[in-house]
């Protein structure tokens, strides 16, 4: 074994330092346990590159038999590097090439052929004829007489590398997220193979020497810098798909609640975003109470403009398997909706307190006056009492309509049979001269929003109150048709006036009394249920009101939804 020359000593130190730097990156990534896709394959890539660097240093200091073996390992290490880089690029960009069975089979077969071919190369020489000693500059072993299988595997490695570069560069062109860090890794990974080309075609000062570890050292520096730029903080493809392709306001937050990216719509809804990229969301949202703890959307006030506005924020976690990477936040301007709700609440308070209290006062005075009024005055007092009662009933129905329209509670299983039976029984007792019946199967359930019992109450009550016959008849029929539960309320009265039907057709006819409001209540309920309200003549000459509900066939039944 020849003594180590100064040039060899410099190369040994350089290659060893490269290996140590790459090993340090491996230890850092494993200790950090960064929850991003691509980290595991990237760690394996760094481990391979560290081993390659140490191998290059060892070749210059080890005995000839070890050096010849390490020279023979250069090709499989290069092939493995290209394959691991392809897997990393596939995972990091979200392309999932690495999960393709055909590609997996190709990788396994090609590696098996490579191993078997290298072990049997002394017999066939298809990779190289021999590994011989070269004394150019200093003594070192090189491949002699490269064969077709060698160039085939080198060509395949460059194809794998080109595919990986395509995936990373394409993501760089389509996405703005962490592109500096990503391009540092891309260019850094390109250098080892570019330097390998120099070695392959003997264009270097020392012929036959593998200069790839020089590129590996540069890759280590580029990777170190990219770590400082949060290369693995969040999946870049999440930004590409969730932000760019959304017409809504979208914001990407990392696992530390820092603002990583947003689209133009989000910037217009929340102007402070532009000045706080990289800061926590609390820097632009004054009140985040419940924002990260609520499954549904959260309404937040936004200040800073000419007037107070409101945004609805829906957070969805970004996950890669068991790892939590951050959140996507969907922003919607709900300022007008908030104003409408405040107006509705104001109207509700006026109806519930002011108007109801004054009507009760009026009715109290009517009762006192009625005790000493004559027959003629009593008729006027009765008219006042009837009008006041109608106003109270209308107010109650308006409150129910408000509950139906503004309720955020989703539809839930409702005992249709039990509710129909209870309503029919109640009105049969309240109107003893009337015939109130139900034709309903047992155990019928449907998914209903708020308001089913109130709607049924209004239909039955209207049919009884507005029938001049002293013995009115009302029938509630429930039928099951596949996925639907159909409900019909039929009477033998004069029918629903055309003016009230037009309320539901164009909404322009004034609601003159509580019956009209009750019909509108039913309409709102059926609309929330996702179906239509229909009117037909009943077999007895009156009206028949029809609507459908979605049948619930689950085994778990809840109490009646009223």
C-alpha cells in the first residue's frame, strides 16, 4: 500500500467532512420527527449519501482488496441514490408514483438483476472487464473496460433522476410555497449526478476517481439551508390543491398556527394577512376563541376597515397518516348574514316582549270592560279580543318560523308515527264535535329539521278553525314509499284560498292573519327538509296538503323532534 499523498489527505478530509455533515442531518431529522410526507425517504437518501462519502474517503486509505470492493459499490450506490431521490420527489409532491405496483415491481426486479449481475460479473464482464490500479496523480483503483450493463444502469439512474427533477420543478412552477427551500434541495441533489458525469467521462484532473461525494457535500449545505426555511413544515401539495384551486378564501396554517400561504380571495377578506405571512394567526384575528376547538364554522369579527365585518372560518386539519401538519382555513364573508340575523333577533325581541306585553294589557282591559258592558259593546270587545288573540298567535308562529329558518341543527331521526298520533289525539280532544283521525303505520321514522310538529299543528288547526261545518273532518295520512315518507293532511272544508296559495308562489301577497303565517311556517319547514309543498283537492271536496320527508331506516331512534 502506497503512502498517502497530500492530495489524498485533502480528499480524505473533504469526503469525511461531507459524510459527517450528512450524518448530522440524518440525526437532526430523526430527532425532530418532522410530520411531513417525504421525510422518511429523505432520511434514507441522506444516509446513503453519507455512506457514499465515507466510502470515498475509505477508498483512499484502505488496503487494495477493500478499495476494489468499494469501487465496485459505486454503481449500486448511484442507482440506489437515483431511486431514493425519485421516491422522495414522489412523496413530497404528492404524486404517489412510489405506490404504483408496476413501478415497485420494476425497482425490485432491477435491483435483484443488478446484485446478481455484479456478483457474477467476473464470469461475464457485462458491467466492466476489471478493476485495475491507476497511478494518475496518486495510486487508486478504477473500472477498466466498462460494459453494456454498466451504461444501461447508469442510463436508468439518470432517467429516474430526471423524473424526480420533473416532479420537483413542476411543483416549483405551480406553487409559491417554500419554493426557495425546495429549489435548494433540487439543485443540491442535481450536483452529485452532474459531478458523476464528469467522473464517468474522465474529464476530471484525476482520471477514474469518483467525484460524486464533492456534489454530496454541496447537497449537504443546500439541505441545511433548506431546513432553516421550513422545508418539511407542511405538505406543499396541500397549498397547490387547497389554495390555488379554490374560489373561496383559503389560508394554510402550519402545526404552530403560523400563516404559511393564502390566496387572493383570502387577502381581500382579511387584508392584514399580507403583512403577517409567517406569523401566528392571532396576529390578524383578534379573537380565536373556539376557532381550533369547534368542528363547525366559527364566526369572527374583523376590524381595521371603515366598518366592522364578520368572517365565517372553517378549519380542516392537514394530516399525513397519523401526523398533524397544520390546517386549511376556508374564509367566507358573512357580514350581511350577521346583519340579517341581528335584525331578526331585534324583531323577535319586539314581538316577544314589547308587542306581547301590550297585547296582554289590551286583553286585560277588554276583560275588565266586558264585566260591565252591554250586548252591543260586548260585540266590539269580542272583536278586539279576537284580533288581539290573532296577533299573539301570529307572533308565536313568527318565532317558530325564525327558529326553523335560523336553526343550525341538522336533520335528525324523528318519530313520525308518534308525533302524528299525539297531534291527532290532542285536537280530537280540543274539538269534540270534529272527526280528527290518523292513517299511519307504526314505527315510521324520518330525518327532519326543526318544526315538524309545529307544521302538523298548523295544518290540522287551520283545517278545523276555517271549516264552517259544525262537525268538520280532518285526516292525517302517512305512507312510506321507498326512501320517502309522505304526509298528507286532508279536510272537508272550503279549501285554502287562492290568495294564500300565492304567498308560497311569489311571496308578494300580504300575510293578513295567523292562518297565512301558519301556511308559510309549513312551507319553510318543508323547504328546509329539501322537498316541496303541494295542494290538491281532497276526496271530500276540501283541501289536501302534501309534503315528503327523507325516511330514516337506522336502528337507533331518537325521541320525537318537535
